[in-house]
C-alpha cells in the first residue's frame, strides 16, 4: 500500500513577500533549483496530494498545483494552516512554508510515521516549528476559535489535542527565506 495517500501536503504561500519586494519566494533559486521544485521533490516522497494555500501564481499552476485561497483572509500563517486542514483531501496534512528550501524527506517521513497524534510538530532550541508540522482535522476547531478571537499565533499548540513533539537538532531543515539577507545565506548553504 502507498502510505503517501494517507497524507496530503500544503505549501503556504499567502504572504505578500514585502521584504522581498513582492517576489514569489518559491521561485527563488538555491543551488540550481527553485525552492518550489526542491519542495515538490521532497514532499512527493511523503504525500501524494500536494496543494498550495494562498494567491494563485503561474509558478504554482504551471507545475500542476491546485491553489486554494485562504478561508479567512488576512489571518496570517495560522489562517493558512486552518485552510490547509479544512480543504485537504486527507485527514492528516503536512503544512510547510513556501520559503523553506532545505526540507528533508527522511525527517518528513519521521514526522509522518507518527500516526496516533492530532498534531506532530518539530521542536528545537528556539521553540516549535508550526510551519513544518502535520495537523489532523481535529485541530481545525481550536484554530478557528483562536482566529475568531484574533489570536493568530501559529506557534501556540491547539488545546485538548494529542500532540507529539519531535525534537530536532538540525535547524537547517527550517531555514526560511524572508529577506534578501536570508536568501544570500541560504544560497551559501545550498551550494
């Protein structure tokens, strides 16, 4: 049986990339490969259905990706997580940010192997990593309630859910490209 069919992957791309002058961060090249192509290769090893939550862009649609608009506009990353959960074709959804070029398929398989949790979330020295985590549909109600109250912190764990924290020493997996400086540093790592 193909275990990839039990897990969908959502790439969050709803931000405006103001610090990058509006450039679609997924199209930035690290080494010789765009971040989105790196992600598609890695995510394809753990998930059969991959989709984007955010604004439509030729970078997504030209790669055959389905694009879903945010259910709750302007709710930040937590709103994207909520949309990913409720619009996913699977009970469990791996959610990643579109600007993370160094995702590891081995690490994502480790997360996916945890089946008895509503949330499987990496934890490292700086805290939790909500933009590289697996959410079940059970998390949606708590997130929706928080968003309704204006509590948009993605790093706050849902209340009353079965949570498995996965300790991580290698924070390179979670490097993201938010600024031109971040991009230059990531290019150095990716070469």
